[in-house]
C-alpha cells in the first residue's frame, strides 16, 4: 500500500499509533447508572447487613459513624471516602448523629463482579471536591433549580473516578466463551419472562446438557439460578423507587405473584423485598430496619 504524504506527516507526529491505540479500547463502556444520591442527617444508623447488588460511595462530614466487614472496623472520618463493592455484607453503626453522604450506582461487567470488599480512599483532592460540590447542591436544592444536568455529570464523574482507583489485579479480564457472552446479553434483555434452558441451548447451538455444563463452568451458576439472581438484582434497582410496589416489581420481572417473588428474593438476598426497600428508602435516613 502506498503511503500518502498525510499519513507520513501523521506518523511523524505519532498520530497513527495513537489512533490505533484508541480504536482497540474505545469500545468498552462501564454503563454506570446512578440509582440514588443523598446527604442526610442520620440520628440512628445501625444495620446488621447492608449487602446489596450495587456499588456504594460513603462519606461522613463528621465523626461518629463506623462500618464493619470481615471482623475489621472502619472509622468514618471527614478525611476518608469509602467505596463499597456490590454484595459486600457489611454492618453499620453510629455513636452520635452523623451527616452522611451516600451514592448508589450500578456498572457493567467486569466491575459488577468485583470481589466483596471495602476500598478506603484518602488524600484524593478530585474526589473530595466532587463529594463536597454534590453535597452543596443537595443542601442548597440546586437540583430543583434547573441544574439537574450538572448534578448528573458530577455524580457520574464521582462514580467513574472511584472505579479508576480499583487495582487492576482485582478486575477480571473480559475473556470468555463467545456463546455464553451472547447468552448473557440475551438473558439480560428478557428478565421479564421465563427462559427455559432449551431456548438458551438452541441459541448457543448446543445440546441442553452440554450447554448447562458449559454455562455453569463459565458463570459458576446453573442457567436458572443465574437468571433468578439477575432478576433479583434488577428488583433491587427497581425497589429504590418508593412509589413502586412489590406487586409491580414481581409482575415486571415475570414472577407469577408477589409471594413467589418474595420467596425467591429472600432465598437470594436473605431478607424479603419489603424489608430491603424500607432499608433503602427509609433505613439510610432513619436506621429503623435490620
């Protein structure tokens, strides 16, 4: 291929290598979805298990709060921000009223599957600035004054920045069986109905038994167990809205009724959906529910 003058000029400036470098990596998007954000005075904040299938960012403006994970106590001070991975079973407590900032958000893989843990962030001026700006907007009700876009950008920026602080060794490489990756996307778009193994196996062009073995080897779960877990994860996101009833969530996710949904939810999360919703909507503010 004949090299043009423009190409030679670009190459001399390193532009071609830069473009190729970007093309290889620009396809990934973390798909961060902000679920809830608030800055509240908590008089009581005592929970035995705050595990949930989404990320949390915590910051307290004053001392008095503490969280516990794997027999370790984390004291919450104004100079410390906490990033808590999905499904981390931690406890909370406060010895005095606290001004508590919290941000809940979800991400795409591989960040959605980070191992359960709490990341302690100190001496990060950019995160400190974003947290304080968001808290100021919440206190001054800037969001109601037409600044929703600025608020959204700041919360998204905070979530993005927090994820960049996760050590790369904890993020699993995005490699796997292409057939299973395609099946996972298929499932995610159809959580509102039952999906039999035969349907998934046909999509993968495999025998049902062979497909089931491969699926479990790649994901660690049988197809139906994986589907139920994803349905309950979606339910946890929907339950952030206090105007959404348990019946609405059960119906939207293809459960036959509220009781079937509640039974599956409790099997997976350890508590019922009503208690989980109260913890999200009222508990973060009042600490009245375990």
